[in-house]
C-alpha cells in the first residue's frame, strides 16, 4: 500500500531525499507521493520531521 502525505506537510523536502525510487515531488503547497512509483518501504515516513506521512 502506498504512503500519502497529509496537509501537515511543511514542504521541507526531507522525504524526497530519502525516497529510493524518486516517488516524491514538490506539489502545490506540499510534497506528493506518486502511488504508482511508491514501493511502500517507509523511508519517507521515517525522514519526515512532523509525522505528515502515513500508509494509505
């Protein structure tokens, strides 16, 4: 199951740097995860300083 980024995202970019498959990109006001590319590894959730990332 893919991970998602909630509205509590502060757009710091920590998650994007930790994604091994490049599934995270900057969207409109927050970062977004491409569900088709996401391999559900959880690296992004561990990198998020505000806990804005969770499994869908």
